[in-house]
């Protein structure tokens, strides 16, 4: 039976991302024997904001939008996390994504906590000027719930440097003239001309590539000639594929919201990028590729599988069919707990999201420091620093995984949670 048929016959479970992150957290809490009082703090979010705000559309009508900002934890520093524009986001998915940010920033050794937010919207349905008004009004509604030393958003799915420039400009416009420039680092991921970091666009995908490279070096595997598939050809997926191709690896399948294409002989990453740019982001019809059913993507023949789109994509249903020897999680929460157990039992290793895609928040930290200190860093220096930081974090996870005989996700969680626990123990609980 093909995977497509198998999937059509089965009722797909609707496991939420929140359930997934809580299962991961509970398992890790047990592993580190987490102080029960600190566990009580970490299993809930600090603040959850749901905002309804009106925006005038191009046709003169007013539409009401729903925005979210969830601040999970700030024990280690200001809240940090992206803003997602997607019709499927809801309070639970934002809570899950905020929690993952807490573990990610802690694991990376950054002075940040974790947050996430976004708007429940399909941005494809709106004009650019409508998106600008929606973003600016959302920023205004968030008010002092964000701030350069309090909560610092960044790009995520369907948001980009332009979105961040609108947020920075709106936020700074609400300040007294003498205070404006001190608030530039209210968001990271800005365009380079507006205080952004050279290379921030590629930081996450470059980091995904680096973790794959470090993993392969440790296993004495040569990436040249290896095949990979990517789900999501956006910021993260494209850049990860770009650097893998430079290393000599071959992309044989790619899936995005428009569909799925394959070519066992290889799909040119740059060719596909240009083709899709000229077709309003749609790559279906790319020369020498064929379209396949969405459900058959994860069972494609390949060495490395990179989910770089949404959460809960690798499930107990498709995990048994995955052929890759490595899953590198570019996306946040792409693998359910049950699916990961299946993958591990089949000898397939997983580079967990909080390690694999942490190049983005590390790049954001560099941008924040650059703005805060009035500095301008050069691309070469930034990529060297990113490489060094990612290598240190990867080595820590590998060491913990080998010493404790646990998988890489568990090792990453152990490091992340122990750092936060230590901070709480040193400071105590007010009052
Ligand atoms: P993006 O908006 O640039 O790209 C998203 C991609 O996913 C697009 O190609 C889109 O077509 C595809 N997609 C959307 N729905 C899909 C579906 N149902 N099936 C298949 N593909 C689908 O977003 P991004 O910034 O590349 O983020 C991708 C993932 O990486 C998200 O999980 C995000 O949280 C995570 N991430 C992003 C960053 C960052 O710096 N941008 C950092 C860390 C983690």
C-alpha cells in the first residue's frame, strides 16, 4: 500500500503543538529531576495577550483582526520570539511556540527569555498597503507589551524584514523624538538599511546547515553527493538548501504551501528560487521536475529530511515511511513526540528544533547588541561568530547526549532547563 492510500484510510490525529511541547518538557523535567516548584512556574506562561483591532481595507471597509503575544518566561532576560502571520495560529499554538523560544534561548546561552506572537490572517489575501496598516495597528495595540529591553519580536512564518521595519518605525514613532533612536532594537530581523544585521536573512538557514555539517563531521559522513528534501522553501528552507547545495549535496524534493515537486537527479536551489520569484512565489511547473501528492513527500528517497515549514508535520502516520538517516528540524515543533520515538527506534537521528534553528535567534542577538551599542558589524565577522556559537552549542548537546546516553532533543532540553532552574534557585521566588 502506498503512503498516500494509507493516510487517506486513517483518520489523521489532531495533536496540538502545545501537547507536544508539554510532553517534551515533562520528559525532560523528569530526566533532570527538576525542582517541583520551578516546574510549576515553567509549565505555564507568564503573560498571554489576545488583541482584537480594526483596520481600514483598501475598499474603505473596516475589518477586525485577532493578534496574539504570549510571553512564556523571562528568567534569563527580556522575552524574545517571532511574529507569525497565519490563518491557523491560535492561543495554544502561540503558547507552544513561546515555550520553545524559552528553551532555545536558554540552550544557546543567550540573555533572553521566550515569547511568540502573530496575527490570525492569511497574508496572501491582503495588499501590501493593507498588510502595512495591519502591522502598524497591531504594533500600536501591543503598546508597551513589547520593548527593546522587555520583549523583542522578530520574523517568523509570513513575516519578514519589511514587517519588522514597519514595527520598528511605528514603535519608535510613539516615543518622544529624543528617545526614538534608543528604541530601534525593539525588533530584530530589520532590513540592513534600518538597523538590521548583515546576514540576518540567512542566519537561521545557515545555522540549520551548520548543525547538519557538525553532525555529519561527527559521524564521518561526507555531505557531498548526499540527497535532501525540504518542506518549506521560505526563509529557513531556502537558505538551508542554499548552503547544502554549496557543500555538494543535492535537493531531490521540495514542498511548500503550493505543492510538492521532485527530481531524483536534483533540483537546482538557485534555479528554483529564481523561478518561484518570477511566479509570485509558486514553484510548481519548474522545468524537469514532477509534481507528486502532498502525502508522499516525507516518504521520498533521500539522506536528509529538513522540515522547515509548520509544526506537527512528521507524525506517527508518516514517520514509519521516512527514508532519510537524519531529520534536521528547521521548523519549530515539526515532529510529534510519537513520531520521534518511531524515528529513533528506526535508527533515524533528529537534530532538534531548539538547536537546529537557533541560528536565527543568535543572529537576532547580534543585531540587538549592534543596535544597543551603536555598532555596525560586517557580514564576514557575523558568520564567523555565528559559526563559533553554533559549534559550541552543538558540542554541548552532543556531549550531554553521549555522556547521558540520551537522544539529542533530551540532551538539549536538559541543558536548557538546568540553566533556567539555576537562575531561579540563585534568585529565589519573590517575595
Ligand atoms: P516563511 O514564511 O519564510 O516560509 C514558510 C514556508 O513554509 C513557505 O515556503 C510556505 O509555502 C511553506 N508552507 C506553509 N504552509 C505549508 C504547508 N501546509 N505545507 C508545506 N509547506 C508550507 O517562514 P520561515 O521564516 O522560513 O519559517 C519556517 C519555519 O522555521 C517556522 O516553523 C518558523 O517558526 C521556523 N523558524 C524561523 C526562523 C526565522 O528566522 N525566520 C527562526 C527559527 C525558526
